[in-house]
C-alpha cells in the first residue's frame, strides 16, 4: 500500500472513530431517541400546522405533560389527603415539577449545551413570573370562586404552558438551534462508513499474492528449480 493510500486510510479511520465516540456517548443516546420520537409525531401533523409548530413544542408538550401529572399528583396528596394549606401544596408541587421540566427540556428536548447556571437563573425568573401570574393569581382566584382545586389547576396549567414554552424558546435557551433529525442521517452514514472501512480492512489484510512453494525436479543435467512467482526466471544447475 502506498504512502498516500495509507494516509487516506488513516484519515478515514480517524473520522470514523470520532463519529463513533459521539455515537457511543451514553449522554447522547437518550436525546437522539427522544428526537426521533417527537420528529415522527411531528410528521403526523397536517402540513400547514407542521409548518407553524416547532418540533421542540412536541417535546415540550410530552415533558411538561408528565411534569403536570407529577404536579397534580403531589397537589392531590398534600391538599386532599394531608390537608395542607392550599397555596403551600400548590407551591411544593410546582417546584418539583419545575425542576423536572428544566432538566429534561434542557437535556432531551432543546439539547442545549449552554451554561446551566445562566439558563437555570433565567428559568427561575420565568417560573417566578409564571407562579405569580398563573399559580397564585389565576389558580387561587378560580379556587376562591368555587372551582374544584384540581380543575382550577388544570385551567391555569393550560395558560402557563404556552407562556413557559415561549419563555424557554426565546429566552432561557436562546441561541440554541432547533434540533433536527438530520443527525439520524449522519448516524446512518457513519455506520455505513464503518461497514465499508471494515470490509476494506479485511481485503487489505488478505494475501497480496499467492506464492507456491518452490519445487524441484530431477533432470538429466542436474536439479531444475521452478518458482511460480511472477518476474522470476527458471534456474537450472
């Protein structure tokens, strides 16, 4: 193999190894799987709606939907069963669900790698404003008006959901590009490169030429030596 060919092979091997390091990173497997799921859900939307709704809104709906289940479950336990003060029960459930939402949205949905302290600080400010406007304000107002506690929380959650997504997209994770499923195509290309590299390696380590062992035959003039390697001549002694 020539020097140029060896250099090209080494470059390809390095690129493949770099991509494999990314693919094998455990912290990247869950975000890739989550992106694949929400992208497939996004494709089921009508074409006009799909053009208006970002992929991250689907992920936000899934994550914050599960966060709301946690929130409402804690509220039911603390208020209905433990008979805690209603604003306290709402606040504790809200804090737990908020922390859950921040971690999963940053890791799985927006896949942001910015400063956690800066993003967390902006998120806390957003939560405080949301808490004052919708949790203590709207939710408590509906509850005082005679609306069931859980129903009041559901109504306020619908309003705060849109507010919080806009806050995350435009401010908390600002500068973070919308994740796209093109990464899956990159993964497929990488796996193809790996397979081609492995095949090329198998071929390169194979026998470069088939050399038959030398054989000797007795002739009347002595021993005649035959070699099957190309470019060699028959020598007789």
